[in-house]
C-alpha cells in the first residue's frame, strides 16, 4: 500500500485525516484570531495574560504529544498574531463625526458617473481635527475635472451621512468598506496640486488607461472598463442586475480569470524569445504585479497574483506547487496588511470560489470520464466555484443563480476573447493607433454579443432563486464538508458522501432555526 492509503486506513484521528500543511493551519489560525477580536472584547492586559497562559499550555502539549502539539502551537500562535494585528485596526471604528464642517484630506482615488464625483480621502481632517480615517466624498464641483490621486482636497460638507448599524460587526464591516460615513460637499472645492506623490502613480495610470479605453471602445467602454479595471461606475443598474441574475458578476471584478488571460498573453509573447526561463518568470511576475497595482490591489487580483507568483517561483526552483498552500500564502499576505479585509464580500467570494474549485473540481473530473474533456473541465470548474460561493452569496445577496453554470459556459469564452483582445488593443494603441481602432471595433461586436446573451439569460424564469441567508456556523460547516470530497482528504471511505450530505442537512437546519 502507498503511504497515503496506509495513513487513510488508520482512521480519522489527528493529522492522519489529511496531509497537514503548516501554512494552511497558519492562515486558519490568523483568521481565527481576527474573528475573535470582533466577538470578544478584552482589555490589553487580559489579552496578554491569556496569551501567556495559552503559550504555557502549548509548550506542555508539545512536550507531551510531539508533532501534533506543534500544529496546535502553530494555530494558537498565529491566532494571537491575528489578534495583535486586528486590535489597532479597530481603534478608529467608534469615532463620532459632526454632521457638517470643513473637510481636508488626500485623494486616494475618485470616479465620475453622470457628473457626480465620488472620492476616497485619506488622512482626513474635519474642522481642523485629525481623524486618521478614510472618508468617501461626493461632489459636483467642476474643479474636480483636473484632480488626480495624490492631490490635496479641501471643501465644506453640508451633510455627512453616517450609516445606521444593526450590530457592532455591521459597523466594523461598513468601516472596512469605507462606507460607514459619506460626505456631500458643495461646489466650492479647492484642489491642491501634488506632482511628487509617486505613491499614487498606479491610480493616476488607471485614469489614463480608462481614458484610452473610452477613446478606443466608445459606447462599449463602460463594460470594457469593468472587465479590465474593475471599474463599474459607468454601468447601468440594468446591466448590473443582469450580470447578478445570471451569476457572472465575477467577470466585472478583476480576479484570477483576468490575471490568467494576461499571463497567457505574456507567456505567448515570451515563448519565442531567447530569454532564460528565470528571466521570463521575472518579466511575467513584473507585468502581473504592475497590473495588480494598476487596478488598485483588490483582494481577488492580489490572491490570483500571489498564487501565480508562488507557482512561477516553485517552477524556477524545480519544486511542485500546492493549491491550498498557495491560497494560504495569499490569505496571509492580504490579512497581514489589512485584517479587516476578511469582512469584505470580494475577499470572501474570491477565496471561497478557489476553495470550491480546489476541493470539488478534481473529484468531479475523476468521476466523469465520458464526454469531451474540455466540457467536463469547464462544467466541473464552474460547478466547484458555484458550490464554494453558494453560502457566501446567500449571506450577501439572499439568492443563488440556478443558471450560473450554463451562463458561465457561454459567457466565459466570450469574456476571455474580449479581455485578451482588449489588452492587445491597448498595447497596439501606443505603437499603432489606427490598427488599434480597427481592432477595437471588432471587439465591440463581441461585447454586444456578450451583453445580448446576458440579457437573454437574465430573463429566463426563476434564473435567480431567493433563499434565506446562512449564519456563519452553517457557512463554515458547508465549506468544511466540501473538503471531504477533495483529493486532499485521505479518508477514502465509501460513505463519506453520507457524511457530506449530513453536514449539508445540519447547515440547512441551522439556517431555518
């Protein structure tokens, strides 16, 4: 018997249940520490005493159990680090602002839609008081036409809207999204030019790329900007509803799909070059991280870029990669920089989708051996991603798209052509503008076909099934049950499907209670 089968035959106890991955345990421990800060409020001295007691118990456990004790210590230590990283991030949440006043700050990013400018300010001062928070501001001032990220902003707010939070967790979630406070500013706005703000060059470059997309694609520019830059401000509510109804909203958020398309283009361009493999890998990672910075480092793009980087570095070192380990590294990097990202829907949906693909897709491919391989792979990948995001979608949108698998089979190939061709058109616009304009007109035809297909599928009866939101306990139980079907699980018992179904039944019961 092989080693994996031998371990599986020993039972379900301890680390014999699966091949333990330390980075995966570290990521789980870090997430646990972050979540504890949301639900447990203890003073700093209380956390210190609890940490010392936990460390002492871990040492005793380690001396007694050996390897298993190390894993317990790893989870507890990373949980403590997660708490230490999260506590400072929560200090700005309780701050109460006035309803109006003079606002000053630095423009991080801004978008325009129907003559209204929406800005994200950092280092905000209100009535001369430094808050240390970020603030969203909306204005119709014509002075904003010449504003750029990194410039200073000064204006008088006639209204500062503060969200009504149902719970402390809801308040923290709004704070993480920078939507807990929103100021409406009059047209008397002053912009302080700052030409030395090099830290904001990605945001400035994103504005220039958006302008070039508008020049190339005309009426279809809003959808192309959404697919390339994740900028959905120009999309109508009807278009957003259609994409949500069909379960294909992920093509409007820069994710692994877009990073994969760009990587394929770069690899194809470097394939015939005479560069060494390590140099090609360095060029590829440089382009991917530049693109990630260009779109503003969203969680889904960072996750995909980190996983691609791990894969490329492992190949250069002659080592194999593991999906769970790569996913864990991406989660740790994101949460170390900003632990409140764990509350964002984009973060949860991105990681849940990859978790579903990594745990379910391979199992489905192995069982379905009849039919074209490309169709089986596409269906399995789409179904795995949908199962992964199912409970998270119910939590945020109170519904799931029953035609999402079919919609993705039709739309994803079209989206791949649009995205790849649009990247190429943007590159050609720099060296050959006339050819780029002709190329863009061809792309517009594919964009129209995509919008027509989406609009048609969105009007299918019962395309979106409304269901009650799942509690966090049911979500965790559902996602954990998917692991039992994955290749990572060493338990090969024939009745594991019964265990999975039982877990799903319990999750449903927790939802209905």
